[in-house]
C-alpha cells in the first residue's frame, strides 16, 4: 500500500518547495477568477489571458509576484503597441503578422539580448487573431489592447493577492524548508563526491553544484522580499548569514571538484569532507526541528573547533564556511 502511495507522492525537493501549496494556490486562484469575472462584461471575453497571466505570476517560490506581474504587463504593452502600429498602417495580411512578431522580437532583444519575452510575442499574435470590434462594427486595435491588458492585469492582481496571502501564513515554514533543501542538496553532493572522486566521472556533479548557486541566490532574495515581524527579524538575519556561508561552502566545493577533474593525483581529505557533511547535517536537524534542541549542534561545533585544518586550501575554506553556518544558530 505504501509503495502505491509513493507513486503519487511528490518528490522531497518538490515538497520542500511547497508544491502542495502551489497546487492549492492555483486551485483557489482559478476558482476566484472564474467566479468573479467569467460573466464580466469586458474581462469575461478573454478569460484565457486572465488565467494565463495569473498562472505565470502564481509561482510556488514567489512571495508576492509583483515583479513578474509588472514584467508581463510591460511585455504586453510592447507587443500590443507594436502590432497596433503595423495593423494600423498595413492592415491585417500575410505580411503584417510576421512583421509585427519580428519587430516585437527586435525590440525585446534591444532591452535584453538574452531573452525574447514569450508574453510579448503572444500579445503580438493575439492582437491580430482576437480583434475586437467597436460600436460601428469596425476592427479596433485600441479595444483589443484594452481587453488584453484588463484581462491580464486582473489575473496578475489575483495572483499577487494570493501569493501575498499565502506568504503571510507560510512565510516562516517556507524559509525553513528552503534552507533544509539547500543543505540536503549539499549533503547529497558531498556524499556523491566522497564515493566517486577517485573512480567516477565528476562532470555531472560539477553541473549540479553549479545549478545550486541559483537556488541559494533565489532563497536569499526571497528572504528579504517581505518585511518580517519584529519577532522574526533575528531569525531572518540568522537564515541570511547561514545561506551566505553555505554559498561560500558551495563555491569552495566546486573548486575542489574542478581541481580533482584537472589533477587526478591524490585523494582529497575525505575525513574532513565527512566532518563537513556531518556538521551541516546537524544544522539541518536544528532548523527542521525549529531549534528545540541545539545541544547536538553545539557539541559538534565545539568539538570541531579543536580540529587541525586540512592541508588543502579549498577544503579548509569549506570547513570554515560550515563552521560559520553552524555559528549562526548556536547563539540561541
């Protein structure tokens, strides 16, 4: 029975990133949008834009989603205005649509050469395929853009509301789970390295470690996205310092991996890596249990203070970063 349930169970990383809350948030948001706006005189004509914009803003790891929502609105204005100009001059024909999309892509790349906004492109196509008629029965780019912006803005507004509402109730547990996720990733990577540093291919591990930086930076950004209650300020500061120390640890761990990939001469100090893994594991346990019992962490930290530093510079810095991480919490 348990194995059957495991088939439907989300992965542990997904649970630590509150995916179940994301699903619930999506359900409630769609329900709210449908009940309030399906029969609306204007917005109800374009529920697709409302739902699409809302789900683009409604992210599992967001605190409010304001930045994402504003980006969508800017992209919509870009695609809508560019297409309106082309349609106004040339009408709708075999050349208008590709020209409008191409110009939208060009302007997007002028702002950010790394990415073309899919929302802007969608809007450019939308403006030629879902044209609204004015009171005289004539095609109107203004009414079409108005409908698109109203529907999208409504969806973004609903998403921002529920992102903020959920964050108020689950903010503390969210931070705890994110920190646990980062530490568990590091534990897994350390274990993989210890097992495979002599016989295995470290390239996949290097790739995974590189991806962890963006996760850590994302969590640090989320940490300060909402002003915490006064009672939580100290805890947020502790989390922030711990995450920065863990980022340093990850950086030096990547250096160790790259050094081993280039110079396959001798083994790293595996005992010291085991000690680092054990120490951050105690940090994880303290965080996961809401700091009820800090004795194991404190004892591990104090015993490690007497250890000689490893000869290898990168591992020495990993060790120091792990100690800094632990020091953030043993003051309780």
